């Protein structure tokens, strides 16, 4: 009786495996989970990840939506501060950072402030309407792209954010509405070793200005 049960269980596993393979021939498991069950990536003939598949009534079915690929978020922070009540000049908005791997820019956030550190605890504040543009420099080819956005990013009441698509969406990291219906990040690709730098700026009342370029690496 025990042997019969064991044989039945093995047969059931093989049967389920055969059905799964017949329905979806190229499955690459991912770490993604949903309330309806484990998600899988449906790969095409070239091995490129496509839509997610989900368990439904005991079967794997195409969810019809792309499966998110695992990626790591990183950021370039350029922070400028006069460390006084004197406003920054345009030249003082400068800064550079290096990208450690091939990446894709997903968001650019900027914040202006008049915060001055003293012996007492200070509240952070947002101030100014300065503008900034960022570029990238590729050391291997000594080439520059001096504008990664379609236009300079102008702060409104001390803050602004840009996304790869223009519109009125909420920037997912900054968590506020993107700047301008027509402004977008037009160059998103970064190569390993690229330098992200401030390429132009106009000053305002801010004494402290932070530029953050968010990007993901596979």
C-alpha cells in the first residue's frame, strides 16, 4: 500500500510537470510573489523576459503584463552649500559623480533650501526657483552629452523632479508631481564609468541645493 501511494505521488508530479511544460515552454522563475501565487517570467525564443504568468485554477496562465526584472537602484547626489545665509551662485551648483555599472536613469530630483546649521536644531525648508541641467561624460571616448533632460529643470517653491516621460505623473521616489507637462529625461542610458555632472544652472535664493539622479542597474 505504501509503495502504491509513492508511485501515485511520483506519477502526479510528472503529470503536473508535463502539463506545465506543454502550456508554457520557457519559464524562468523569479523572486516575485503575488496574492494569487508565484509569478514566472515567460521568455521568448531569444530568451528575453516577457509577460508574467500566474497560477489560476491550478494552471499557469499569461497575466498579460510585463514581469518586472530584478534591478538595483542607485543614486548620484550632488550637494552644494554655502554654509551661510549667502545664496549660491550659478557656478557653485557644480558637481560630478561616477557610475559603477551600465545603468538607466529613472528619475532626477532637485531641492533648494535656505537651511543654515547653527548650534540649535533647525527645520529643513524648501526655497527658491533656480534651474539646473545635468550631462554625462564618457571617459573611454572622451565624449559628452551636455543635456540629459529636454530642458533645464526649474524648482518650484524649492523642489522639482523629472521622469523619462513628460506629463503630470508623480515621481515615484520624490513622491511629488513631475515638473512641466513637456519636460522629460531624454537620455537615460549610462555606461560603466560615465560621469554625471551639472552642465548648467541659474541661481536663486537657495543657500543649499541638492541634485539627485536616480538610476537602476540590472
